[in-house]
C-alpha cells in the first residue's frame, strides 16, 4: 500500500495522540493503523489500556 510508512514507535505514539485529539478512539485506531500498516484492533486495545492506565 503506498500510503503506509514504516512504523517507528515514537511516530506511532505521536500519531495516536494527534488522532485522538480529533476523533473517537475507534476511528483514531483505524486511521493510524492504515497509515503505518498496523493492526487496528491492537492499536485500539493500546488506546483503551492507556486510558485505563
């Protein structure tokens, strides 16, 4: 997929924070997953774990 970029942990974290500021968690997880070629469900679980943290 041409929109995917290699996932660097800091970049993923920053992208998640920015996405969460603009959209609900499910959509944020989907957008970041698509951008970095990651698993949406795993990102969503990460978001939920950090919120509960």
